[in-house]
């Protein structure tokens, strides 16, 4: 079979990239622990979830099950997506490539049109004899319209798929929305009576547990890779009333931030939609409460999965990964959703439990990227990773979370405004270092940003134009240019 090579230079040849991979040597994590059998993988993805979780220090959000998972895992404090939009981000971490490499930079692009033979993360496990299945949203779905369908799924990645559709999908006539009749691309919410299990996320957990029981390695003699994709807290924020009650409105900070008050923020960095401007304090609290309720609904389903692993005696043989595709502003910086290059949009929760890892139960402060997940899981499960991967394995951090992470994490997006040069869109690229964030819009023609997190963790003052920071800007510009060149090949 012939192969094309869309990733020349700093990656392995395409023939190696897409070769069927066989099991690697026995994997050892730590100095004393080793395994001859393969680890299973439970890969859990939440949708539009920021770090408003108990384990990340939030005092109000009710997330006891994710917190419980974090206590027996390594929680990455500074993990970053490569593109703060559903399809580009998911394609990125499921192929191990940056979105400049996959060409999937919007929600409507199908990555196999550009990389027809790429071996995805689940496909690697399938090639190595695993039972590989997904329940819910792993690759992109249009939410909520495509719930219950395959969405933008990738058939070569899975042996079996399940597409639940719950009461939240059947209640659109009751949903409150800032734009009546529209739900997925604007703020919308509903408190509804009924049990968790009637919601799509509840059905996702139920079906996933059934697959765990049916395909237990003791029965099948095959390890499994199970992708579980929850839809919450993506808008519309629909959840049972009991989850709303966990987050009293009077205790919610309405986040009355206004980006217009920020010092030196470029126009291209301001992505807010017109209907989301000038929200009252009461409206803000109502929306934030609904988002938090959706987190709690999803968190309860994570708990069911963890309980199932324990009940089925799979905990000590299963790698568990919990992450979100990108963050969500929820009023911070005067923004409400995603697709910005501020911390709230680019930073994501990432929790990894690797059996026998010495770092379990400790946080890792080093910078990591979601593209690092693919090589990490390949190493944990003793597989030879494809040559095309852009990330680096997190296994050293799983054994010693105090180790340093990457020099910088790269995130890119497209401005939602329309400051155009002819028909040219305004691309934004940003690098996050341990101390700074440096951002360029349209290669700097539409704005440059520099934030110092040691002195300004809220990213309220853009330092890019100040003479005393000229050397820092120069250094980070070179670093960003190098990263852009490396990830566009």
C-alpha cells in the first residue's frame, strides 16, 4: 500500500507513521513495579469543562468523584489544549498532532480529508489487539443537535460505538436561551426533574459500564481501550434540579468583569457575542449555577465509572485519564465561552491514574500539553508509538510530579471578530511558559500580548508595549516562531 507524507522534516517518514504496530516490551513504571500483561485504558473526556473543580481549588463546585479520582492520580495543574474549540482540540489529542498539522482548525473540517491514513490514539490500541470502543462524544459532535448520532466520528478508530440520547436532548422546547431557539452556540440552560440516568450523560455511563462488564479481560482475554465522552457541561446546561440546589445562587460570584477595563487588550482578543454582553448580576448567577449543576451531573457519572472499575477488580490494571477538550470563561475577562487565548480558555483539567505510578496522589505543576497524552498511553501500555507524534510522554511526571514540564505550551485559535485583511482571517497563536503568556494576532499585525503570572495572574495588564519588557517580548517571540514552524510541518 502506498502512503503520502504530509508531515515532512521533523517527523518520521509516513510509512513508519502509519505502520501497524505490534506489542512492545514489558512495561516498567517505577523502579520496583512491572507488568507482563497490558494495562487497560479508560479515557474519559468532558466537554467545555474548565478547572472549576474541588480538586483544583474551587470552593463551591460540587465535584466529589473527580476529586476522588484526583486523590489517587496525578493531577496536572498546568495542562493546555492546542486549540480551544471542540473539533480542533479533539482531533489534536486523538491524533497526537497540532491543529496546523491536522488542518482541522474549525468544527466542520474532517481530519481524514488531509490525513487519510493517520493512526489515531484508539486506532493504535485496536492495531495492538485491544477491544476498542467509545460511548458518547470523543471526536466532534454538534451539541446538542447531533446527540444520538455518530456526529463527526472516525469509524477506523473503533470496534464498537454507542450513541445515547437522553431527556436533555428531548427538552429543547423548555430550554432558556439568550437567543430563543438556539442552544449549542450560545448560553442556554434548564433545571429539569428526573434521575441522572435519564440524561444523555447518565446513559453514557450506563452503557460504558455495560461494555466494561461484557468485555472484562478475564472473559475476553483481551485488554480494552474504552473512550467515554460526556456532553456536559457544554451548553445547553441541562441537569436535574438537585444539582442546581447544590450551588445556591447567593453564593455564586457573578464575575462582573469587563474586558473593556483591561489595559491594552487587542480587539482581536475580544470574542464575546453581542447577546452575552451587559448581562445582569442575576442573569450571570443563573447561568453560572446551571454550568456548575451540569458539572455535578457529569461528575456523578464519573463516580459510577470509578465504582465500576473497583467492583470489577479492574482498578489495578487500568490506566484512567480524565480531561476536557478546552476551558470555558464563564464571565472571566468579560468573556463567556471559549476560543480565546486567555488562561480560562486554553487551560484544562487533566488527571491521570497509572497503576503503580509513584506519583499517584500528588499534583504536577510542570507545563504539559494534550498532545502529550498519545505518547504517554503508548509508553504506559508497552507499545511502539507512531513516528508522527508531536507530544512527549508524561510517564516521567507520573513517577515524579515534581519534575519540570515543558518550556512552553502552544495554543492557537481564530478570532471571532472580523478584522480582516481582504478575506484573510485573523489567527492567534500563544505560548504559555512557567511565568508568562505571549500572544500574537495575525503575526502581530492585529495585536501582541504579554502577561506576567507572577505579578498579574488575572491577565489584566498587557505588558507587550512597555519598554522595560522589550527583551522578554523578543525572547518569547523567537520561541513562539520556533514552535509555530515546528508544528506546521
